[in-house]
C-alpha cells in the first residue's frame, strides 16, 4: 500500500514562483532523505484570482509520514519563509490510501 499526503495553498503568481523554487531546492531534498518517501508532485493552477498550489507526496506508511511530520501526521509542515510567500495555506493535510497507481512514484 502507498499513502498520498495532500496539502493546498494559494499565492500570487510571483509567490507561487517562489514556492516552486523553495519546493525544488529545499523541500524535495529533505523529503528524499526520509525513509519511506516515494515521490512528490507540485501542482499549480493560474486560472483563478489567486494561484492555487497543491502538493502531493507519496509515502510507504503512516509511520514514515510521522518521521517527517511528527506525531500529528495531519499537521502541515510549512516553513516560515514559505508561509510569508503564500496568501493562505491549509494548516492540516489529508491522507489518502492509493488504491490504483500507474506511474513513477509507484516503483
């Protein structure tokens, strides 16, 4: 089984650009070092008043997620500098059991 961890935020276009750089340069390298991390996706939608950001990370187990997030696996982990670049963000995440997968994160 694999678990998808979903988090959402909104930003200005420039804030979303900054967050993308942060995600690639800081977030992903840290996640790649975590046991049980299977991959991540940064999604962006610029078709609204504010740019919508979605982050999906894939994990082997809840215990692996807790290794990243701490004992409250539903807590969003958002660095202060990222918070400053965002208009709003979810303080909690949602976890989903991946029941069908066809892609790189499944290997």
